[in-house]
C-alpha cells in the first residue's frame, strides 16, 4: 500500500473539487436554462 504525500492528496482533492463544481454548474445550467437565457438575452 502506497502512502500519498500531502501534495498528492491536495492535487487529487483539487481535481475532485473542480469536477464536482463543473458538474454542479452544468446541472444548474440545465435546470435554470430558460430563466438564465431570459436574463442575459433580453
């Protein structure tokens, strides 16, 4: 079993957070696409 260093753990956590934020943003865009489009293109 290999032990991860602090830098490795931080890097993996950063990539995980970025992926979660991107997924959350995509879901929010799909849920609220109509109000979003109305707000920006009026």
